[in-house]
C-alpha cells in the first residue's frame, strides 16, 4: 500500500523541527574551522567533500572523520565558501580544485546541493575521467517543489523546472556512478532523492539535516565509497 503524503501541518512541523539540527552544524563550524592536517593522509580512494547550499564542509565532519579513519585522504573545496553560487559555477570551482590537487579515482561525498554539483561534474566537467563516483546524501536530483516557495535565488535554483536541474535529470548515462543516500522522508525534498539507474539507499530517519546526525551514516558512506561499482 502506498504511503499517504503528510499533511501541510505535519510537513511544516518537520521542517521547523529539523532546523535546530542545521544550526548545530553551523555552530560546529564556528568552533572548529580549520581542516585537520591528518585528512590529507591515507592510501585509499581520495574523497572530495561537497556541502549543501549555505553550508561548509563541517556539516559532513562525522562522515569525513570516518572516511579518513578508514584510510581515505579527504579534501575540501575552500573556494565554495558558503556554497551559494549557481550549480555550474560551483562545479567549475570543484573541478579546478580536483586539478589543483591532481586527484584521480575520486569519490565525491556530498550533502544536498553538493550532490547536484557532483553530478554536474560527472556529466559535464570531468573530461579527464578523474571522478569515479558520487555518494550523495539527501540530494534533490530531480529538484524540489519546495523551492517554488523560497525567497532566495540560491534555493530557488532547486526548482524542478530550472534548466540546470532539467539537464541533470536527462544526464542518465552517469547515474550508474551515483549513490543516493536519503532519509525515509525529507520535508525539504518531499518527492524524494531517487536516482534512476543509480544505487539508492534509505536510512530510517526523518529530516534533511537529521540524517547527518544519524550514527549509522558515516559507516554507510565508507561502505559506499569502498564498494565495487555495479555490486
């Protein structure tokens, strides 16, 4: 039996309830801004962290720590700032960072908008085939109808009828290299984060930011970065 969509009231409550989780990450970034030196060390597949809109890499700190502990060198993209630029521009910044570091066989680990930047890289920027896969958490791959109610341009970019989103939806040839990890329900992306032809993983939590606090997430991401594609 299909699940009934939540009422407007329940939807609004879910968004408001998830907001403090976002603020926890913002406070964490203020307390511990520098990237740990140890992140550059490791013999595993290199990982590039791409946060969501108005976020910094600290939102993915627990995931980054787990990846580095598992032997993966982890890199951030300082040029993104708070990641408010258009997706194509942000993808260009991330691509230049990959070239600057001379990274190859890269796994991009991303949250929300970061996953769209990662897919843009796979589909358009990565002419040298340096990106091996994208592991995205709570990413609106088909856009989000909630963006129609947004005031800021940076969030309105996620409208399903945005030409950038439409182009990414049709770039199905790269979907097999995308892992989409999503909460059971995400009030910011009510239609879900499914990638047709990709690998789709669901964690039994509710919330666009709450999933980043789930203790199971870091190991799930490590497993997906290390898994053989196609298995």
